[in-house]
C-alpha cells in the first residue's frame, strides 16, 4: 500500500497498490467499511497475483473531499 507514488517509484517495492488518499488513510475514510474492504481485497489480490516485478497499480477509488490544500499546507510547514 502506498499513498506517495513518487516515493514508491524511488523505493521500488516488489509490488504496490497506490492509493491517492491522504497519508495515514490508505484504506479510506473512517466509517466506510465497504470501501475499506474493497481496498483490502484489491491489495490482497495484487499481492497474490502480481506478475511484473516493481509493478505499481493505481487504485480506482477516490477520496470524498479535495485534500490538496491540506497537503500543500503540510508541505509548506516543513520548509
């Protein structure tokens, strides 16, 4: 599971499911058990069936709210 695609490409794990969600929330928002189960199943299927070393699969799920401002604010706080 990865929430940072650029870092995942640098680290090059054997396989990874990229989830474009805020850091710390790879399985989705709280109180969304159906979505969380779907993501877990997808990750397990990838772990069991990935055939290409270093494969990064993009999850087709979306976060319900735009979190771009939160990411930008967090990044600016680190400088």
